[in-house]
């Protein structure tokens, strides 16, 4: 609930017009730009909120096989849980853009509370797969709202000359959330159920909610709806904001639905196709193609998330120091394309070692971080160039686009990678049957025609002559071995051929999907050129110096008017 105060004293505890203790839980406006310590505190809370929210959202993928087994889902049904969730999240992102006037901080704080309650009390106690789908859709709805509100707060509290570092830190939210998922599950799954894993994430959510409830604030609209290049602009921004009434919001969606904003949002969504696949399918991919267990697959993914998180912050600092974004976007995209292409070439080689994948993931994580952190900063600056008051609308377009692409790509994977469904649904069953029925299977394979004839009759109903032939050729002891393994042999007869074919087809199908991810990264490159920002640090530094001179002149003019 945003409201523009008439005095910069309002909002301080004890000041005239300051809200009471209870009102401070929903009236969160700061009428002026906060001191550095408070500003960094708010930024830290937003980043922590993003981390735990994505921890709660992504943990289900780390225990996907357990959830599928518990609810008796088909793999395709589990995929549609994710598709529906992302579709709901997409339209929730648009809703967040419309609801921005109700308060960005409130959406974050109470959205986090709602998500934590749903993950702790709802998902682990879902009565069936339909209930699980509906509850996950509600969690995704909250995520879609917070996906817009959190980067909007990051933008508000970070001037452009520190924007890449701040956005790199925010972008660590999904990445560190993924890292936390894989770290926790890889160390606890041997003693915890999938329900416990969900509850662990919700407990983290409740803890961060308690901090955000008390400490998270946001800028009043009159302050945030201005461009702030550096902290030196603070006096001018606050002077402009004094006594300014909230502006009527008209035409903001029209201003951001342009190629430089909407096109760039689509470009980054395509660039992140591999990231979405990593979140939702790495465990399934490595389980079905390379025989990794859930813990080993999650441990391997740690290399990706850790490298990506480190790169996001490091490149943010460097981008802010050099004051350019575009060179980092291009260099990161090119490096990511090369590493992802190398990864795609290994998809058909089951002998590829763990360490090879780990180093490839380090490369992909580093280069994608080099591209994505500066892109987030450049995107908010591109929106600001259109209209700083349209920040939430621009981020809503980005959030909607990302979620739609995630939903479509998630739904498309089982269509292209047809092998994954039989491998997930019947692979473990066939593998277990093969191990336990191995002696019986060897006996059957030595006498295929005889057992084919016996299989035409119910147990004990075969003609006497055929039975006598079986006793003579196979022997009573071996016939007893086959009889005891009949349930396992039935499983192999029903699903063995399908699973065998899927095992053969799977690596090539996954390779095709990884090459599509490479294509998405290639399509990202042309849209770098339509975004705002300089290519050369020297020109960017000259722009900053010119801006400082303009700010000094305006402050001098304001001082002259008051004197």
C-alpha cells in the first residue's frame, strides 16, 4: 500500500504522522532514500527471500522420482505439474505488474509467508496427485508475483552504477536456491523422506519471513519513479520528490511492449533454456542415461550452481567498475554456447566420467553468469530509459515471458525425449526384475521355444506331453526356479522391450534437446544490440561525468530558487 508522504520526516519512528507499530507491518514506504546500511540491509533481505523462495520451488525436482512413485504419477503427469505451475506463475507476474501500487515490499513479505505455509502444510500432506498439482500451482502463483516484486525492489535500492552487482546478487537467488536444494538433498536424502525435504525448505522460508516482516521497506513512488545514476544523485532525487503526488499510471504497458524490452525478455528466456532443463530434468537425465542416483545427480549439479553464483557477483562488480554491460553479455553468451555444445556432444557417450561433466558445468555456470548478471542490470536500465515509473510493468513482461517459455519448453521435452517416460515409469521396475530373475531368465533363454509354448497355458494347465518334455529338457529344479520368478518375468515381458529401446534412444534424444538449448543461446545475441548502454568503458565514463555535471547544475538551480 504505497502512499507519498508530504514530509520527509514522516515515516521515522516518533515523528508526526509516523505509522504505529502495527501499521508498520503493511505501511512500508520510505519517503527518502535510505542510508547505506539500511539500503544494503533491504537488498540483503530481498536476495535472501529470493533464495528461499526458489529453494521451496525447486526442491520438488530434486526428489522427483520419489514424488512420482508416492503418488503413482506418470512422468508425463509430473511434467504437467510443472507446466501448469509455470503457466499460473506467468499470469501472476502480470498481476504483480498491475498490483504494484499496493506495495512491492508487501507482495514479497506476505507472498513468502503464503509460499512457506503451502510447502510446509500443503504439499507434504496432499491427498493425491490432483491435490498436489493444485497446491503446487498456488506456490507457483506466489513465485510469479515475487519474481516481479523482488527485482523491482533491487532496482529501486541500487543506482545504475551499482546495478550489475545488485542484480547479480539477486540473480543468485534462483541459482543459490538450486544450490541449496542440491546441497541439502545430497546430504540428507539417505535419512529423510521427500516430505521432509519440502519441510526443510519451508522452515527456511518462515525464518526469512520473520526478518522481512520487521525490516523490509520500499521507496515511496515519488522517489523510486526517477532515474538514479549514482548515490550522488540522492539529494536531487529527494528534492524532486518533495510534495509530489502519486502520478497517474497510464500507458506504462504500451511503453514497455517494444522490441528493446519485450524482445530482450524473450531473448533471455531462450538463453536460459539449459538452466530450466537443469532445474527440472538434470536428476532425471543423469538417472536414466548414466544410472546416477538422486544424491549423485544433485551433487553433480552443485558444480553448475556454485560456479554460476560466484560468476554472477564477480562479473557484477567488474561491470559496475567498467560501467558497461553489453561486452559481458556477448562474451558470456559465446562462452556458454561453446561449453553447452561440448556438453551436447557428450550426451551420446555413456562412458563420460563424472569429472568431465563437472568441468563442463563449471564452464557453463561461469559463462552464463557473465551474460545474465549484466543483462539484468541492462534490462532495468533499458526500461528506465523508456519510463522509470514503468519498472514494474517492464519486469512483469519479463516475468511473464520467462514463465511462458519455461512452461512451453517443459511440456515439449517429453514430446522430443520420448524415451524418458518409459525409463522413469518402468526403468527401476525392469532393472529390479532383471536382477532378481537373472537365473530364471538364463534358463528361459536356453530353451526359448519350449518356454514360449508353456507360456500359452496357465500354470499347471499345460498338456501332459508338453510338461513331460519340459521336465526332460529343463529338469525339475530349473523349472522350479522359473516358476518362482514368474512375476518378475511378467514384468520383463510387459516392459522390458520398451525400456531397452528407450535406453538406446534416450541419449540421442537428449542430445537433440541440448542442441536446441544451444540455439536459444545463439538467438540471444542479436537482442544485445537493441538494449541501452555503451560498448566502450571510455564512452560510459564520459556519459557518467556529463550526468554529474547536469545534476550539479540542477541542484544549484534549486538552491538559487530557495534563497
